[in-house]
C-alpha cells in the first residue's frame, strides 16, 4: 500500500460515524450503503433536481434490481471487486426511471469495515450524456448537410455540362477562367486545358475586347451589366455576365450565344392579338386576378387593385384572395373546391372588402388552368352594387319574392335568410287574410288562428295598415251592438 494511502486510511479511521456520513454525502451525488449480499441498506442523494419518488423504492432491494438490464453485469463486477479489495474501477450504470430517460451514473464501490458492508459512490452523468447526444445530433446534421451539398453539386454539374448555352465561370478579381462547359469549349474552338486558367476574354476578335472589358468592369462595380454584341464570323456573339459570391470569393457567370439565337422571333398576327388581349385585360373595368391553386395572387389588373384599395399590383401579389372576400375562410374555399371538381365557377355572389374599409357587392366567375405553366386560376370580379340596388340592403327592407331571396345567397348568413323567409311568408299570409275579409281584422285574426292582439302586433311589425282606424272601427261596432 502506498504511504499516502496508508496515511489517508489512518486519518479516516479516526472519524466518527457522523463525520464518515458527511464525507460520503459530500463525495458522491448518490451513495448506496450495501450489505455483503449487495442489498441496499441506506441511500444518500445530493441531486436536488431528482424527484424523491425516483429512488423511494430502492431501499431493501438488491442493487442489481434497481438498474437496467445491461448494467447488471457491471454491478456484479463492482461488488466482486469491492468484496476482494481489488483495485477500484468506475463503471457506467443506468437506473430506469418511471418518467423520462434513464438516469446515467458513474459508480465505484469500496468495502467499509470488517462486516462486509460496502459503499457505492455515484456521480451524475446526465450533463455528459446530454453533451454526447448533442455531439451525435450535430454529427448527423453535418452528414445530412454534406450529402445535401453533394446532391446539389451533382445537379449543378449536370446542368452546367448539359446546357446548350456557352457558360464560363470567371474569377472577378483576376479574370481567370475557373470553369467552362462543353458548349463554351465548342463555341471558342479551344480544348479545356487551353481555356481553364486563361484570362478572359479569350478567343475573341480584337475589335470586341474593349467592349467586353468595359462590360466586365461594370459587372465588378454593380453586379451585372447589359449585353454586349461582339462582331465575328460566321455569326456575332451576344455576351452577358453576372457577379456572384462563393466561399468568400467573387466570381462572374459569363454567358455567350450566337446573335441569331438572341433575336426575338418575328411577331405574327396571332402574337399581336395575344398582346392586345393582355392589354385589354389590364385595362378592363372589371377586376381580373390570376392566382395559384391555393388562391395566392400572381397577377392582377388595375381594376382589381382599385377594388382592394391597394396602391399597386405589387402590394396584392403573394397575398391570399381570401384576404378581401366577404366571408373569410368560406367563399374562397367553396370556389376552390368547385374549380378542382368542375373547372369553372359562374356568377358566384360575394362581397369584397378593401384595405381601407370600403365594401362592395361583387359577382365572381373563375376558371382553372391545370395544364398551364405554372398551373393557375383566373378570377373575374364584377362590381354589382349599382345593379343590385336596394336588394343588397337586406337588413333594411324585406325581400318581396323568392327570386330576391335566392339572390341574397352568398351575401347573408343562412340564419338571416331563414328569418327573412319566415317574415315574408307571414306577411303574405296576413295580407291574403285581410284581402279575403275585406280588411276586417277580427275576422282575419280568426281565419289565421290568432288572437286579435297577436294580429295587431304582427301588423305593427310588418307596417301593414292603420291600427288606429281599426280600433275606431271596433269601438263603433261595439256601440251599435249595444
């Protein structure tokens, strides 16, 4: 035994029971007092965040029964080492908990006294386990990002090599060619070993070098520039460039194509007609809006922008059409479902709210273009407030026909429509009874199965007739009868 260990043991033997307990409690996060068979006799826990019910049932049970299955051989090894007095080792042991993950601990066991008792000193490893888990998660994230970048690089390489347009990647600082696709090598008529690393422009006539260099200088200062036409045989070249940053290095993407491909195709009569049609839609008095299949605005004409009380088309682009419709979450959902099933919607009654609070009654017709590029929906929004007139003011005057009631569908909730229908039927029945009895309200009440007072209440509510005249008539009838 080393002299220092002997001195320490002699000092510890002088401790009383209270001192030994204090020393054990200070030396371990969890201390287990075991008998010679490994049964837990007492427990000392210094972990404030560990609920007492987590270890309440340990006392009186073998140590092996309160650890996980894979930790039991380690417990047997620790107990054997402590019983024989061999060199003490620290072993990682997990305790199962009813709530949450296992409790990881680092244990070492020593024999205390001559009666075979042992003390297992445990250190909390939860912080270390959490750090190890974070390290594993970070490693997984790095691997996913690595493979994602590999896939992106593969797609970029395929697009770069298969592009029909000549493309060069040029270092913005040195003007050295970093990469060139096969189309660029073919256009310049040079092998790859003579292009990569050379200063751009190369392979061009001297007359066009000044214009190209001026374009590159503008790209370095502003990021992009207009196209430059370089005259050469057999066809002129159109050259353009854009600057981008990669790994803290500024590069330029240079595109070159023959002039015969750069010119626009001749404008035919059909193309002119389509352009005229687009202009007509943009200036139409009715609102017209194009959305994606989720109802988000892609394009809108000036009339629709005016209806929404927006300042410009850019303010409505990207917004959901549901933002302005009268019943949020209802009208657009109904129209989208109909468009997906039938492909078109005709004269859908709704209202449109402007950003400044204005509201207008509208009719909406729509069509789905599923085979478009991209697939889209087209909506025509027509302001019908003037045409509807008083019919839209359903809250102020009752409708007089079934046709007027059906016109209110989409502009009023169902419960309001039912109430209006009930009032309309009641009013028509009262008018018919008064007509049959020649305005004798006592007879009309009897015909309708109502008391005279109930009839008067309904007459007053519907604004039918003069109640005072009826009262006078009733009183005169009473006098003559007497």
